[in-house]
């Protein structure tokens, strides 16, 4: 595949646009009402149905707001600057780039240091996803050019990374005709009025855009098509991240944050890390959900229903529920009306296998509530049950002495192919007491 030299670096949202991101866009909506009625939004229902099935339906957040994050190409700097922070704080991200980015974007600010197999591995192991950002990040005016930028880019990305779905289009900021007048999608009817919009939505389940307002989180991904982001590649806006989230939460909505890695200096990076740390802390105390961008398009603020691949019950209420607790010499105990598993002196790895099935390709959040009353360490593994060489994610965790359970979170993307059964395995490594509530593998 040819890759692409990126166009001039653009900040996609100026200060004036950011000021209205979380505001009601009533005036703009009414001004465009006639145009929207003339060009009704028509999604590709087959792609939308597969999108929701992959996640087990809408993703309920139980009345909590949600955040998601996006990185727009310049993957060399992502790898060196941002990837360590995403891993440190367990923050999934959408990597938006084109099929020709890796070859054409060269230099320190480019993307040429990464490979498609390497990106696929990063995505599977960390819950990242791919956003089609147009093959070359250049303008396209004719039907032939639009098809090359949008459709061929999607096909090429899927061929280069066959274990990942490419469900989302992320319109690039371009000059010239701006995709034949589409201009990133300013209202949903633009996805029907303009050829670019029709090509995008015919070939992708969802798309971001430039429609003002926070993301709706009503369980209908179509209502989020065209939703805008907030730019955090500069310190002042990264520092205001919590304020944007709190404002969106008042109306039961979520916020998508975006950055260009090449525009981030040390001050900006420090601010972004502070915001990531805040998100992780809010998630830890149960006030915030951190989702993928596609997951947030399927999010439902007013529902607590969220697909869990490991169980439809909770806290071992149905016994071991498919876990190998008896043969691994763990015990089930009850505390405060809730059952939990306790490691014994002869305990081995606690594990459970599940079918991947139609959920293949979805981002998932492994959430394990753990504690140790003495201090201990554990190894958490997520692997292909038949062939770990195809997928093996390993994470070691140290449990401080505590009377309280604390969640350990890890995000992953289920392989779209080759892995039929997934195994979650928890192995004591050192120390004494280890207690855990029943783990969950949640749609994210």
C-alpha cells in the first residue's frame, strides 16, 4: 500500500467552536431543518445491525457519563508519547489514519515507524480500534476520488489488519472542495445530501463529524453519527477536560476527546496525563465510564444493561458459573450478602472459557474486583483457549493489603477471526490471601 504525506497540521476545533461543543445547537438546527427534511439520513442498516450485535446491544452506563478518546494519525509521536499513557491509565483510543499513512507520512511527525501488523497487535491487546481517516488525508471532489479516499482506504485497512473491523469513518480536515461540499458533515442530512456523505455511510456503520453538541448516549448509534470532538492537544483544553465531562453529564451525555500527537509539547502532555489520571480515578470510584469511540456511540445513559461475555449473573450467585474454582482449589465465601472467591493454600489458576461468536471485533473491558487482606500479587491473562500463540495478553498486578475490593481494568479488542474461544485466567503469584468478585468482560 502507498502511504500518504499528511497535509498541513490543522487544529480541527478552534476556540469559538469549542465554546459551543456542549451547548444546545437549537438555532443551527432550526436553520437547517428544511435541508434535513429534504435529505433524510439513510444508514446502511445491515452494518448498523452488525455493529450493535457485536456489542450485545446498547451499552448501558447506569446513569454515568462516558468519555472516549481519538488520536488523529502522526503515529510515530503517538507511539513514543501517548501510548505509554494510554497503557498506564487503561484508556482505550481510536487510531484514526488512512491506508496510505504509514508510507507517506515520514519524518519525526509521521507514521512510518509503525507497521500494520504492529498496530493490529496494539489494538487487540489494549482495546484500541481503527477509524478510517481517508486514504491520503487529501481533498476528493469526483466520485472516483471519493471512492479511492473512502472506500478503497477501508478495504485496504481491513486487508492489512484482518483481525480488526473498520466500522467508523473519521472525516479528515481538508481544504479545496472539502469532499465536494461535505465539509466533514455539519448536520446529519449532509450524509445524504452530499456524495461523500452517502459513500461514507454506505460503507461504514458510523461516522464522526462536526455536528455541535455532546454525544447523545441514548442507545441509538445513528443519533450519534456526525458527532463532534473536543480537542485536547493543548494544555488549556486538556486541563478543562473534567469541566466538559461534568457539563455533559448534566444532560446525560458523553464527550469524545481528540488530539494530534505531533502538536503536543511537554506542557500539553503533562496536562493530558493529568486528565487521563482524573478519568481513571473517576472510573475507579464509579462515577465515569471510559469507552471506545464506537462504544460511546452505542452507549445508553439511562440503562444499566451492558453485555457481559463472562456471565449474565453477578458475584458467583449461580455457583462457579463455568469457572474452574472447584478443581483449582478455590473456595466460595459470602460477605455482606455477596459471594466471592477465595484463594486457598493449594490454589492454582482460576479460569473460564467463553465463545467469541458474533462479538468478534468488539472492544471489551475486563473488570476484576480484587483484594488481599495480607498483600499479594496475581497474573491476569486473556488468551486464545485453543492456541495462545494467536492471542495472549498478560498483566501482572500487585494487591496491597486492604479490606476493600478494588477493580483492575484491562481493555482489549476481540479478534475478528481465528479465535473461536477466549480464556480469562487469574493466577496467584506471591503473597497470601486473594479474594475476587466474579470478573466481567463488558462491551466497551
